[in-house]
């Protein structure tokens, strides 16, 4: 597969929340039992927030802890209200 294409598919979208990002990339690329997608999202969207990496052992566990399952095609993200926010968009229950 073309590396540039994979790069563009796995880049967080503008204002995409962490949960929507994880739902999207895990649906397409799966979990390797690390925090590689969370780390990528953090580097792009919230580089000053270190705590997000301490909440789970892997990406799919972090997504599940937020009340999400990996089944089905994920809906588009409603977007975060503030850049750099680690809060989920309004699609996710509080």
C-alpha cells in the first residue's frame, strides 16, 4: 500500500476528537495493543497534554473506556469546540 496514502488516511482531521479519531483509524487499521494512534493524535492535536497517554494500555482499551465499540463504520466527528481539547465531541455520551 502507498505510504503517502496511509499517512493521509491516518492523519487526524481538523477538530477531530480523540474518540472519533480512534474509532475511525481502529476501524480501518486495527489495534496493535499499543497507544500508537493516541500518540499520533496527541502529537497533532494536543501536544501539551501528557495525561491522555496514561489512561489506557492501548488504543482500543482507551476507546472502549469512553463507551465506544469498534463495530460498524464510524460516523463523522462533530468536532471539538476548542483546539487542543481532549474532550470528546457531542457524539459521545458524557
